[in-house]
């Protein structure tokens, strides 16, 4: 004989079970306020919105809708810090000194107030596109890292990859 407690538990489970939400595992979401300077199809220059990376999609949410880019279609993702790292050093110093009336130095100061994120991607028909975003300082690296983690490619390795390679090379020398 089935006890009354078991009947109550089973009945409660049958009644409330379908109403209980089952959460599916999602990848971490990376999000930032951003301005799309140029590049996304159908958007005007300097469109403000939110840039989100979620489940293999880079999504730009703006007042009139959304624009999506599949992470798998991104052939290159570069941040402003990456550009500074590549150009910095002797060449970067000479270039900023050679700019007329010290404008190179002034321009380099302005770039540090915001982060930039540049992507190069292919559309569904194979056409090559590029888009440039600006966002608050410190946000571009997180978005780049998330894009790379989800399958985007980059021509400039992330700082974490460089540190790992340096540590590996030091271990090999020992």
C-alpha cells in the first residue's frame, strides 16, 4: 500500500513539474555600451547601442533593432591596445614625433580615452566586411577574449596567449 505522503509528493510533482523552469547551460555573456562607427550593414555611422557576445553571436543592439554577426564568420578581431602594441616601440615613437606640430602625441592621448574593437567578417554569401566599434575604456579586451574563446580568429594574439607562450618558452629553456 502506498502511503499518503508518497501520494502527495507524486501529485505535487505532477502538478508543479511542468511549471518549473528548466535552465539550459549558456555561455557567459559579455556586454558593453558601444558606438558602431562604421561597417555593419543597414546601420548609419556613429550608431549607439550595446555590444553583446552570447552563444556564438556578436550582437549589436540599437534603438531600431539588432545586427548579428556569427562568431564563426569573424576572420580577425583586433583592439586598440593590440594596434598600439604592434606599432609601439621605435616605429610608433618616430611616427608620433614626425607628425606636424606634435599632433601625433595629442592624437595618441585621445585614443586612450576609449577602447576600439575592429572585426573583419564574412557574410552569408562570402562577402568580406569590417566593422569598428568604440566603447568605454577596458571593455574591448574582454569582448575580444570572449570572441576568441567562442571561435573567432585574430591576427594579434591576446595578452593571455602571449604570457602563456612566454611561460612555455621559459619552461623549455630549463
